[in-house]
């Protein structure tokens, strides 16, 4: 599992804020199957390199799922070769989370470290903290789904800007991915959502394009852009190049969020 987080680290002892993109890879650690432990790799990337990073991951056939906007405050103390960390994370639109961590280069063994961690966490018992059952990405995806997609039965998509690419379409990664995701949604059981196209292109051209990709069954209607007015319906969502950024980074993210949360 690979996550990208926008992170604002606040180091109290330096009194400065550093804005970074954090590339985080986590895997379950087979050696500690009876214990909550994961192999973790973190790479901090300059905040201006986001687009290049996403392009790199895209070339590896990895999809951009959801944006987690996180501000983290880190409090640290060291004692007997052990570093005790308390991380307070503010996740935009979601809330505040607290993470407790022990770091050491010494071989104390699992049981002693477990006892130390439990004792450390117990110092904060009076705060009545609730256990977070999901990773941040899932909380953020659920927020988007519940706010924008949960009650929707029709999605009208700007074909010209969000699906179609005027370059060599057969090799366009985003076009193929989005059409596959739309098809996957349409094949879900007990899913009655319908998709529509809004476009200034010729209807026959669009129909032939969809037939080429065997996707003509996905869309129920094709409308010209000038015929579409802003919808006041709570059950219809109109997606255009200008408004999709208010919901997600792109169409792929929105479709993935719908696909993973609709059942």
C-alpha cells in the first residue's frame, strides 16, 4: 500500500514549519503477526514536486485515489536509548488523530517494548481517546463519498475535458483507466446509477469512439454543453473541468472513491 500525504510538520524545538509531500509505503510485517507492527518506508518530497511524483507513479500503473491534507505536530522525548513520540494529526474535513510511537536501535525484544508502549499510552488514558479503525485515506474517501456521491443516481460527465484526449486516444492512460472504472461501476450488483455525457463533439463521433472501446452501454444520454444547465437536483451531479477540483483531483479519483464505497 502506497499513500501520498500532504504534511505540515511542526517542530517545537526549531519553531519552524516545513511543507512536504510524504510518500509512505506500509506492509504488514510477517514476523510480528501477533502484534500491531508494519514495515514502513517514508520519503519526503518537496511540495512543488507533486505533479512529477504523480506522473511517475502513473507510469507504474498506480492510481491516484484520494488527497489526505494533514498537519502534524510532533512531541518527542528520549529516555534509556528509546525515543518516545506523540504525533498529533489534524486531517482536513475529518478531525484530529493521535499516534504514539516508540523508536529504538537496541534489541529489547517484542514483549518489553510492548509493555513500554502500553505504559506510555496509558499516561493519556484520561483523554478518553477512541481507536481509529481505518487509515486516513479511507476516512477522507468516505467523506467525499458521503458529501458528494452517496445520494446521487445520475452523473453527467464533461466528455471533452474529463474523458476524451485529443492525442492518440488508444494510448492515453487516463482515458482507458476512466472507461474501465465506469464499466466496473455499471456492472456492480444492485447499483442503479446512470452516466450521461455532455460534449460539443458530434454525437456520431462519440458513439463510434465508445463502440471502439466497447463502452457504448455505459452512458444513457449525450447532451450538448449549451443544453446543460446547473442542476438543482440533489440526485444529479454534473462534472466539468471547472468544478471537479472542488470534489477530487480528477475523474479517476472520484470513480475509485465511488467504486470502493458504494456497497
